[in-house]
C-alpha cells in the first residue's frame, strides 16, 4: 500500500425520508438562533416549509440564489444578513443555493446547515467557485465547508428526470476522478466505488420511474459519497476539460460533464486499478469508458458537445486551453490526444479506449 494522507471533515449528516422535520433541532445543535434561509426563485415553497419549521429561529430569507455564485448576488444577500443580525445560514436547494451559503460563510465565518435537493455534492466540500465580472475563481478553505447536512429523499422527488440524470453523472465524475487522483487514498477509493455503484443502479431505475422513492434514496446516498470524494481529493483531466469548455463556450455544467466523462475515462485507461473499480461499480464487462458511454445513452443524457452549442472551431481552442496549466493526471495531458478526444465528444461518437 502506498503512503497516503487523510483528513476527516467534521460534517454532521442526517439522512432519510422526511428528515427535514429535524431542521430546527439541527440548527439549534449548531448554536444558531437567528438564521437566514436561502434558496432559488424556483424553490420558494421549500423556504416556506423551512421557515415554518424554524419559527422564530428564522429571521430573514433570500431567494435569489443563482448559478455560478455571482459576487453581486452574494453582496445583496450579505447586506440582508447583516441588516437582520443573523448568526447562521440555512441553504435549501442545489449547488447554486449551497454556493451562495458558502460565499456568505466565507465572508462572515457563520456556520451553515445545508439541505441539498440535487446530486451535485457541493454540501460535502470546502470548495467555492465564484464569478466576478465574468471570471470564475475557485478556492478551497475549511470555513467554506458546511457543518451539517440534511439529506431528505422526499425533497428530490420533484427533481426533473433530465436534471436527475445529468446531476447524477456529474456526481459519478467526482468519484471517477477521485479513484485516480494524485492524492487518492484507500478510504476515498472505497467511497468512490460505492458512490458510482449507487448511481449506476439508481439512475436506470429513476429513468423508468422518476418518483421511485427507493431509487431516489440510493441516488441521494450516492450523492453523499461522491460529494465526499470531491471534498477530500483533487480532480484531474475531466474537471479541467469541463471547466475549460463551460467557461469558454458558456456550456451548461452538468450536461457538459455527462458528455465528457466517458471520453475522460478512456483517456485515463492507463490508471489500471481505478479502471477495474469503475468497471466493477458499473457492473460492465466492457472497458469502463464504453460501459459509462452505454449508461449515458441508456439514460438519454446528451451525447455531443455540438448539441450544447459548442462551435467546431472551438475544439482546437479548448485543447490548447486544457493543455495549458494542466491538473495532475494519470496520463500526461497533451494537445494532440486531447484534440482527438474533443472531436469525438463534440460529434457524440463513442470513446476509443483501445487507442490509449
Ligand atoms: P442548481 O442548484 O443550479 O439547480 C438547478 C435548478 O434546479 C434550479 O432552478 C433549482 O431551483 C432547481 N432544483 C434544485 N433542486 C430541485 C428539486 N429537487 N426539484 C425541483 N427543482 C429543483 O443545480 P446543481 O447542479 O445542484 O448545482 C450546480 C452548481 O453547483 C454549479 O454552479 C456548480 O459549479 C456548483 N457545484 C459546486 C460544487 C462545489 O463543491 N463547490 C460541487 C458541485 C457543483
């Protein structure tokens, strides 16, 4: 066994159907007496429920959380929080709402409790990506990590199927890259394999019936595991590519992940132990890149970057950008093989693991 480092993040988890009813108890446990409730305009009814449960412990709400955590939105929420004299943050929603809570925590040091309603996994990480004047800056700091998480399966039943699929594949991508991360360790590898397995089993069931509570449970369990992996170890080629593509061509986050992932797995076929674990977790006899591609097709996820609006002329630009300042990766990140990868991802062709 190779030498490794492992740090436990002190996040309390409460998992289960109907667990939102414990919100008041969990908020009190953190010593919060005057909370700000955060969500998106689409999830106002969730803020209503939270306020009902919190009673006098909720003193103000901000329901304008937005994708990519723009600093202007954070400043508006922060001003409201200061005006109300809050001493804690309650974030209910997906990665956008949780990002806003993290941005407030970063600037105030206030404790956060999160109630995730997608599978993105941000609730389990000390990572925050903020946009300011069109530029995204990502940082990792302990103060950003939420202190408690309530995973209430019931709140995920309303997540539309397409968003469930792409959000789930986005989560799988965190676990895949954790398996071949430069700082991978035996514990995150166990979590990663189980996280991929959970989604590989849950997503096809959700595809058949999006209201299947037991499948939703399995998916949310996977979200916890995959989010934990993202919070513990560094990411590699796949994330570098997705950030480059998203930032340069304004492509949607989760959809881009679901197109690139099989190709990133193919590129990194040299990472033998990780590949074995991914194939085992997917339950496939094929090379894992093809197994992942087949799962994505079965789930009806988008297959081609061109369908998201990426111009063909952008392939070379993306390869240049991704090859510059590359993340650590099991196989060197080089322009020519990246061009080949991006051409296939752009056109929606299957990955070619046998070429690597
Ligand atoms: P999101 O939070 O942007 O939500 C997308 C939409 O779905 C919103 O309109 C939201 O109101 C709605 N929604 C959420 N849950 C719902 C539900 N259960 N039912 C019905 N509608 C629901 O989407 P996301 O994919 O969770 O988050 C994406 C953002 O999170 C990106 O900005 C990404 O960069 C960030 N992210 C950050 C980290 C991190 O560790 N910092 C990790 C993963 C993702």
